[in-house]
C-alpha cells in the first residue's frame, strides 16, 4: 500500500511545471504570484482559526492549552487578556529545572518561552551565551552573597592601600605591589632609560608620590643610574620619601 500523495507536493510540481516554460523574468513573476497566493491563503486560514476558537465554548483548561501549544492563536481570540493569563498561570504547560536549588520553575508567558528557546539555541551554538537557568530566589540570594563578598573584598583593598601609603618607603619597595608596578614600568620602557635610551642599571622612579600604592603609569619613569642622579641633582624628580 502506497502513501497518499501530499497535496502540497502536487502544488509544488504544478508551480514548477507552470513556470518552467517561461523566461527567467516571467518565471520569477509567476513564482511571486504563487507566494502572494500562499500568503493570502495563510491569512484566510488564520482568520478561520480565530473564528473557530472564538465560536468554541472553551473551558479554562482548554484556553490554557491552546495558549501554550498554538502561539499563532492571538490572545484576543481566547478571551479577555487577564482571564487568558490567569488560565495560563493556573495550567502551566512548560517548565525548566533551576540549576541552583533544583526546583521546577514554570514558564509564565509565550514571550518568555520564545526567549528561552532562542537562548537555548544560541547557547548550543555559542556556549558563552548559554542561559543561566536559576530561579528568582537563587538569583536574589546569589546577588546578596556576591554583594557581601564584594564589600568585604573592597574593605580589604582599602585597608591594604592605606597600609601601603603609610608604611616606611623602604619597606614599601619590598612589597609585591611595588615589584609588580616596577616590572610593568620597565616593560613599557622597553628595558631602556627613558631619557638617554641606554640599558644600564635601570631604576624605576616616582614622578610623584601622590598615589603611592596605586600608582598610575604616568606616575613612574625608568632611568639609568646616571640620568637618575642627574635628574635628582636638578630637582626634576620627586624627593625620596623616608
């Protein structure tokens, strides 16, 4: 027993047979006419679908199922907006699992469902875009925890900066913070004196001590020992702190 022919396949074949004998321009025009006819047919079918739904005496559960399963049916065809949303909330159809607490979370609207489907597809193609599937309670808790952790970290940073600013200068030069900034300054200067361009006994010196502990790149200069002594002699550099 063979399967019945698909009417749409027959329509496609008729469309091809009808346009195959034409020139390219005429064939394109004929195809456009077919597309317009299909669009008109689709619009009529949509109107018939809306009329069918409106004429039916639907239960609340049926309204919810049509709302979730057939997104081409507009809300207006199902009834008052508030009543339709109430039905959709009472009889949710789609859900997802919170990755934080494991709770089942129901999708609240068609737009949310579309967004989640799109996010899932984007996340499959580009993992960095994968949605963070956590419920509002977990997100709220997580935000509060991150905020508390940030406050602790921020206070620790401020305490460290105050200590760097007030400790003896020679002790400061031994800290990892200064060593890191010194190495960065040398690298920016190409490991050469920024005055004479020589590479001998280089020193990283402060132009200013205003931001000691959190120096900016412009606060520092790399000098060889001779230029260092020369600049100090002419008072062109900040005096050493004690």
